[in-house]
């Protein structure tokens, strides 16, 4: 009898408590889905519109029909762009610039981040903050002085930098190196101190500690930084617009704008197609590296 | 294998002296445990031996060579860390062989060494796993394996068992002792756990405030502590300290605890404490096992008294009793059948043959 009473007393309290918890969670879930949907619509509508427009002929684009529907789908925009030497030149210029910039960035920022996060030397903390502050200076402030500098350098040495695609190899790292260094400092800082101490006692040099312990362990961070550097160099618009003008030196974002807009004539079909094709490489890279990006490799290194 | 010597070793961080001049001689094959509360400088001392911290002053010698400016990798030491510090992207075998691979040992030798260490530590079936697939105890075994395969001059352990649960800790403690019996490598082991120190060490170094309080075998520290700190740190439950004075009553030396309670000292003790000024403020140090239930026939040097128990803690093979004596809480150990009950009176006996007398001001054991 007594035990029944206890159960009767205990059960409702537990139920109410549990119920309120799950109700809170259900509401949180609903709200997060609501905002996710709003966000998804907001970010997916422009690419969808680009896709729709890229499948239309110029005549259909300028006709007063429903802009959200393709009545006579055609691949003519794609064929024209992919067979035009100009577009392929932009594409290759972009690819070259991005790949080289990513390489330069990683070669500089990974050792820099390692040094700043692990080798305690005089002024390292100030330097680390300084690196981040450089990133905060907007490129719109810098392009004029940079232009003057590059022009002066060309006059002085005879090596032309203005209107050459390779000038971007010098300019882009000013954007990517500080940020990637900062990301990598964060990742390296999350690696337990004992791990490099163990490596040092095992006989590893600083360089071996970096290459055989830190880089493999911080791979997710390294990939995040790589993706960032690639995206920045691939999508950068202002610097290539300022520093390059000849069609054979242009990269994709600027090339599309300058060659497909002729005066006040906008070749919308090809602009949309070019933009869509230009957006593809970063998307593919994201898709491939996402698993690495999310996976936490530090699990099991230490307790917990 | 080598001996390790510390000569007046000092570590300063800006204004703070973490280690204040340590002299320590560790013999070849010896297992020495540095023990003390957190912040006593024991870990810093170990890290200075490892070369992970620079020393501010003094000398550290390994195998007779001064290693003050020798980088860790050239000191031929191996270290086991509290949080294991395994390389997460390597398998167990790769973790253990990392140091040997860096030194470009032949593959066959690496394999035989790893196999031997894995057998010794009973982790043969784990060698292809990654650290995240291992339990805490297994990870600590791998960390030890990584130290063993290097066959270094000195093993350094930095609180290796602190992250394990109590049961596993006892098991790993025995494991560490077995490994040391097999490989006989000179070992310096840091812990804050006095039980670990007592059970593992050939000699224990008790540290406090960056200084060595006492060096001795576990038994020496337990039975002949030099200071109040050592007396209270070693042993669980801790030694009781009861304020007292010496007094001459009827030609015999007595220790007076309260107005009502005095105990005559046994002859050996009386002779030893004869020269202590009677006015000095003293502490009577008694281990719990020397306060027991009174038997009908008291041995020489054992004195009976009555107490009202505050709390009793039955432990199975014994019962811990707590009572108040002149404002100090006192712990004793009685037989489970002695009839000790919370709040009840009990006739107790104190064994003064094993007493300690301390100067209350200086903390020195007289």
C-alpha cells in the first residue's frame, strides 16, 4: 500500500518536469527550423533566378513573360561561353591566381601561426594581435596607395605589375595571410601543450613537431583556412578591377562584368551563366572538404 | 640508466620563486616520488629535469653530466603526462614508435621494441587502434609504452594517474610498480596523492612552498616525520595534533593536554623530551591507529582516558572515531566490535610510545 502511494506521488512530478523540458526543446526546434527556412529561401532565390535566366534565350529574357519560369529552355548561353576563348582565359586566370595564392598563403600562415602560438618570443602576443588588425583594414582604403606603389615599382625596376594577372599574387595574400594566420593560431592554440612537449621529448625538432604533429592534428583548421583563402581569391572583385584591364589579364568576376556588359547593353543570359559557372568551383571544393572541415581530429589526444 | 642530481636548483617566474633551491640525489634504478600540495613546485621541478622549463639557478645532472642547457631531446629522458598527450592521428604502434622513427632506428628493431613494450603492458591487441578508441587506462598504458620503447636513462611521470577513476588508479599503480621492477629505469614520479607516493616510491620527497620538507623512505616519513607539514601530509586519516605542554609531576615528565588530562611519558620519550622548555607551546602528534579502545590490561606507555564520540565511521575492518579534545577534533581507530556509537562515551587508550611532540610555532618535530 505504502509503495503504491510513493509511486503515485513520484510519477506526476517527474512527468511534469520531463514534459516541460521536452516542450522547451520542441519550441526551440520549431524556431530554429523557421529561421533556417527563411535563411534558406533568402540565400537560394538569387542562384535559382540565375539558373532560370541562364536557360533562357535573350529574346525570352527581354519578353514580358513570367521571369520565374523557362518556356523555351536552351543551353545556348552555356555553349557560347564554354566555347569562347575569352571566357576560358578568365577561368584559367582565376584558377591560376587562386591556386597560387592558396599555396603562398598556407606556406606563410601555417608556420607563422605555429610560431605565434607556440614559440614564446618577445612580442609574439602583440604580433599576433597585429596580424589580425591588418585584416581589419578594408581593401577599399588600400587600392589607391597600392596602385601608386605598383606603378612606381614598375617605373623603377622596369618590371610591369599593373595590368598583369600576377600582380594579384602579391595583392591577395595581404587579405588571406592575416586571416588564415589568425584561424590557424586559434586551431594550434587548441592543441594541448603536452602534445608538443611529448614530441619534443621524443626528439622532434620544431619543424618536425609542426609537420608531423600540428599539421595533421589541425587538419580541419587547415582546410577551413584553405577554403577561406580560395574563396577570397576566387571571388575578389575590387583589386582585379583596379589592377587589370586588358581582356587577356582579367579574372572571372571582372571578366564577366567588363566583357558581357557592352555600354548599356546587358547580356543577362550570359552574365548569369558566367556567374553560375564561376560559382561552381568553390561549391565543389566545399562539398569535397566538408567532412574534413567538420571532423574533430583532436579527439583522444588527451583526456575527455 | 643514470643517476639524477639537483644542486641548489631555483626556478623564478618574474618575481615569484616557484622552486627555491632544491638539492636532491637520485640513485641509478631508484624510484623517487615528488609529492606535495598543488603549487608546491613538484611539477616545475620535474619539468626542469625534463628540460621543458629553464632553470633560473643551480645545476641539474643526469648520469654525471650537467644538462642545464641541453635540450630535452638530447637528455635521453621519457615523460608520461597527466593527460596522456598521445598523438591523436597516429595508431598506438605509431605513437609508441614516434621517437624511434625520428631517430631513424631500423624498422625491425622498432617493431621488436614496440612488440615487447606492448606485451609488457598488455596492449598487444590495441596496437592498430587510434587513441580515441581507447579507454583512459589504455591510453595511459600507451603513454607508458611510448616511454618504455625509447629505453631512456630516466622516466619522468607527471601525475600520470590523476585522470583515472579510483579503481583504475589502484590497478595502474601496481602496473607501474611492475614495469619498474622489470625495466629498473631511474624514475622520478610526481603526484599530489600521498598514497601513490607511499606505495610506489623507494624514496619520497615531500615538497611544500618550493622547498623540500623531507626526503626519506615511505616508512621513515610515516614514522619519523621531520615537520608538522610532513606529519600531516603523509598518512590517511591524517595525524592528530593536540595542543599541549610538558610538566613535571611527582618527579616524572608528563604531557598536559587540558586542566584535567595529563599523561605520564614513557621513559624513552621522557628522556628524549627532557630538555624541552616547560613553557613552550607544543603539539602532541598522534596517528589515529595509536588511539584505540582501552583494553583491560594496558601495555607500558599506553594510557587510558574517556571520551564522548562525535561521529563514527565504520570502515569494515576498523571503525574510525572522531571526538573533541580541548577544542581539537581527534580521530582514532577502534575495533569494529569495540561498541563505538555516535554520541556515546567510550573508554579509549593512547599509545604514547608512538607519540610525536612538535613545536607549535616552528612546526618542527622534536
